């Protein structure tokens, strides 16, 4: 059984506004301020307000169009990997034997890099950075360990079937979580998968008895 890995991403806490949004908001405020001063106090901008309005409008329209082709900002840094071994799970530099683990869960594990997000017209990018996924490991002593991780089209948890089926047999992944991880939803597919696991278990038990 080959180990499978996912990149860990440590998000930086806080509230952040992108430079593009700051510029767009500033232009919008400036345009409203100019026309407010002109209408309320009869300021004479000698036609500059029209140029500013046109330039600002073109910029904002261009910015909104560009959001469909840009990725979300990665606010934080990549830090090691989650590696799923046959007998342990390694998170960064720390390894946990399966015997130490009570259960593992994948929370919000459907964010894929390049996936289209934010369908509304916004200044923020519409292509996901793929890091809004969360992995949770609960040790038998009750200690929770959580981290965010990256998923791409070539590295998704649904491709880690062999190791996760093994973890299910060891009792650290529930049946429903396993189906969710592997994206098995159709009733017939679920029955086929259940039969596949049953046959594999019977073969394994038979080999152990004959050895």
C-alpha cells in the first residue's frame, strides 16, 4: 500500500482586503465625492470629473472581468504534508500510529484548486485556491488535531481509496464518512462497493486461516 499525501496550509488569522479591492473602493469613493462636491458646493473641476469617472468605470469593469480568471489569494503559508501510511498518519513532523487514533474526519473537503466560486459579481477572484479544506484527527486521549489542506484535480481525497478503506476496516473512519470521502452516492454503487469490501474481507480472513 503506497502512502498518499496532501499539502498542509496554515491560514493567517485576521481580516484582509486585497489591493484590487482597495483601489476599486477608493475610486468609487472619489467619484461619489467629486459629484457630491459639484452638486452641493458647485465645485468646478474643469471637466476632470468626466475623465476620472470614465477611467474609474473602465478600471472597475476590467477588474470585475479579470476576477473570472484569477485565483483567490493564499493568505498564509504551506507547511509540510499530511501523509497517510498503512500503519500511521503523519501530520507535518509528527506521526500517530493507528492504535493512538480514535477517528479521523474530513470537514469541508470539497474545495478544489481552480473550482469556480463566488458566482455573484464581486471584486474577489472567482477561481478557488483549493485550501478551504479541513482535516480532523482525534486521538484516543481526546486530543483534537486539525489542519487545512490543499486539493487539486490530480490530488483529491477521493483518489485515496485503498488507504481509506484500510482505515475504515481499522475502525477510524465511519462507513458514511468513507462514502462521502470517495464520493459514492448512487444506491447501486454503494451496494457494489459494500460487496467489494465484503469479498476483500473474506479473502483476507481466508488467507490468514490458511497461513
